[in-house]
């Protein structure tokens, strides 16, 4: 009913109404510009936040990869340190003349003076 009554009321064509219409137009344009600015600002903030999240995820995956590689290299280093220790022990043993003679006797069949070496087969006979 209020709508019918509004349609039946005639609009006055006065300077006050012209100023009021101009004021309402300016107000509407300001409102549109504010909404546009807020939308652009929201878009900019979402782009920046998205890029920061993407960068953070990328850095996390890179960190995890580097940490895994570090752990693998730590294991390799411990194996190499053990090997180095074994090789140093072997060097110390090779500096001992008795050890070298023992290796020569077992691997190359060198004998002491007056000693006879018999080679025994490692396998059991097939008969």
C-alpha cells in the first residue's frame, strides 16, 4: 500500500530537489568507488597472502628434502668413518712384520726354511 501511495505523489521540480538528486548521485558514485577500492584491496591482499602461503609451502618442502639429504649424508659419513678406522687398523697391522709374514704364508704359500706346505682342498671329496 505504501508503494501505491508513493506512485501517486507527484515529484516537485524545485532547486532543492535538484540539489538533493545531485547529492544522492555523488553519494552513490562515492559508494561505488569505495566498493571498487575495497574489492581491489581485498584482491591485492589475497594475492599477497596466497603468494606468501605458496612460498612457505615451497620452503617447507625444500627444508624437508634438505633435511632428508642431510640425514643420508650423516649415515654415509658414519659408514666412511668406520671404513677409515678399519683401514687405519689394517695399515698398523701391515707395518707389523709378523702379520705380513703370516699373510704371505697363508695366501702365497711362502714357507720358513725347512718347512713343507701341503695344500688341502677346501671341498669335501665327491666319492
